[in-house]
C-alpha cells in the first residue's frame, strides 16, 4: 500500500513512522510511505506556503499553488484526503475501507486551514479525528495512518485480534488481565482461570455487551438493540442491570 502525506512538517511524520508496528511495516515494504514537504513546491526565497484570507479575519491560510504543484509533481494515490475538523469523523469502518484500497494521500492543513478551491477541486474527502481543533493536520494524519496500516495483512502478528477488538463487530472490547492472578488484593475474574473456553468466550461477549451498553449506547442502537441471545448472556453472568 502506498500512502503519501503532504505537510509542512515532514519530520513529524517521518519520525513517528519510524517506530513500532508502522516502522516495521515501512521497513518491511508492506507500506510505501512517501512524505512530501509542501515548501519544496514553493518558488520564492522564503518558501511561503500561506497567505491572508480574502475578506480579512485572523490567521493565514495554506495557498493553493504549493498544494497543486506537489500533487502534479508526485501524482499521489487517490483518494486525496484532507484532515480538518469540518470533515466526516474518522472511525474504524473508514480505517477498514482505506486498508482495503491500494493507497491514499493525506493533506495536512496548518494555520486557519486550506484554500477552499483545493478542497473543492483536488481533495476527494475530508476527515476529522474528533470535535476539537488541533494546530495542524499531522497528528490527525498519523492517527489515520496508524489505524489503517495495522489492519494490513502481515502488519499485525495476529489478524484475529483486529477482528475481536473494539468496533470489530460494533461493540467495545472485553477487559484483559495478564499475570499475576492476584495483585495487591485485586483478583483476575475466576472464569478466566477456569480453563473452560466456552464459558470464557461467553463471559467475554457478555462483558463487551455490558461495557458498550454503559459507555457507548449509540453503538448498541446502531446494531438495532440487544438480541434475545445478548440478553440471555447478560443474565448468565449477572450483568443485566440498567445502564450506568
Ligand atoms: N480554522 C479551522 C476551523 O476552525 O475549522 C481550524 C484550522 S486548524 C487550527 C489547522 C489544521 O489542523 C486544519 O487545517 C487541519 O488540517 C488540522 N486539524 C485541526 N483539527 C483537526 C481535527 N479535529 N481533525 C483533523 N484535522 C484537524
């Protein structure tokens, strides 16, 4: 998969991408990550990428010329995705969609944002990582890159863990407990030490349901509510009380 990132801070992206799973995926060739410095496409001595907006107002805006010049020079993979708080909220379904593609491009804004003509004519979609405002798109781009690349075949050791984890089937994940079995008087639930894998699987599913009911009732609604089997599982483990 090829992923291009267009930014005025390439070192932020390259630095992060050198570590952990993503670093290994880049080194191993599963991910062809190409980071482009927007300033390389400028023509003035000061390598200017921004200008004041027409109509006035606080702050500067990324100009269209360096973005267009970069896109035309490197012919990056589509879709071209701009990061911005006004975009559709990035979620696991979007991560899965992008992971199923051959590649995509992330355009990082700065200052007050990106020239609207670029968003209208060059960008295919806009993604936000949440309802808050960052200083630039780089951290948001890295969120997208990390969430997508860990879903690629061969990047995570155990693909089953991607299917079982939060949002895999519209639920939050169940809790995990490593050794020791007892730590400062806090015990690992007995069922996990029972060796009864059928019961462990049912308990985990019940915990996922309970956690999602309490923390993300919207996800339960998206699934069309609880099934009879879900209710039965909650009763089996005494988790069928009202939501928190
Ligand atoms: N003036 C813009 C507004 O009010 O919507 C905010 C611009 S922000 C200071 C600068 C850049 O940071 C944006 O162009 C975008 O690339 C990035 N950014 C900020 N918040 C973001 C978010 N929640 N998700 C994705 N990108 C974000």
